[in-house]
C-alpha cells in the first residue's frame, strides 16, 4: 500500500459521543461540514458511511455484509458454482477455512461465509477497518443471520507484515488464503466506478503485494487465491499453478495440495 502519509485522511462529521470516540481512535479531525475536497466519515441511520464530493465519487459507501449486492450474490450468484467459490476450493463436502487477507469492505468474505466456510477478514487501513467492524456489528444484531455471522471473524492488522501472527491469534486455519490487492491503474479511464475512485483515494495502491503473496504462500496449507484484473500480469513471484478467468477478472491459483471432503 502507498505510504500512509501520502493517503487521504477523511474528516469525521458529527458531534455525538460515538463520532468523537471514533475520531479520537483514528486521529481524525471533527468537522460540522466537509470542504469540497474532503473525504468524510459519518454515522448515519444505517451505520458508518464514507463519502466525498458526489461529482467525483458518487454516493457514500458503506460496508454491508448482508444486504445490497452481497444479498444478491448470496441468493442469485450461483452458489458454489461462482468463480470465487471455485477458486477457493468450495465444492460438495468441502468448506475450507479461509483467510481473506485483504478484506476491504468484506463482500467476498460474506459470500464465502454464506457458502459454509469460516472466514477471517483482515484489513489494515484503519478507516476501512472501522467500516468493516461497523458492518459486522450490525449483522450480528440480526438474529436470522446468526449462522452466517458465526462464520465471520475480523481483525485489524497489516497482512503484509504480520500475517502469520494475525492468523495464529485466530481460530481460523489458513487452508486457503484469498488476496485481492489494489491494482495500480495508470489510466484514469479504467476507474469506471466512482466507488472505486473513492476507495483508491483513501487507501492508494498495494505496492507491497509481492511481499504479501510470499507470506501467504508460506502460510497457506492448501492454496493461495489471488484476484487480478483480466489482462494484468500475475503478482511478482512464483508462477500460478493455474487460473480461472471471467469477463473482467481472473483468479490466479497457487496450489500446494488438494482440498479433501471432511469425514
């Protein structure tokens, strides 16, 4: 990831105790209204949201582990036949423990958990981690989602530096490690979604992806799965065992050994 000093720190909107506490924890400035160039965090009726100038970034974004696009994928995405499930080795009788080492807003983690895997979400950017933690807490308050949320675990930390320690402190085995590092685009026209522009403005590019891949390959017991844009080169390091390609993206697979059905 780009040096934290080079990234954009949002301001915190709100004058309630919850907003003050989060601003203090993250070292953010409290403001009543944002400047036009500011990114901002705010506790709304539906939880914590991140926003900015609508002309550049569109509507505010929020981590949501149960509704919206995640719910659509859960209901109509194709179950274990969808690409991410196939890449992570989910099949009849096989629901591996998965480490999502670049969890982001947690959407892939939520889908994998809904399909039966226990998933440890790791996120290093403190603002994204706050959004993800807020989403998990909201999901846990829904009794009908208890089975799903019991399979989701979260820790804030830098996978590229301390992946082994973060996993060791959890109850989730590193059978499969899933990586989706931010790919550095040179052409701004590639940033079609305004949401992605907002996310990239906040977190920058994951320039240490080779270091993270090396740690994941050492730690994963069965396979490492790396999501890449279609046409992008693999992450620097060993060549993938094979790949699964869709219209717009690709999964590079580094397979140590086969995942077997549990007995």
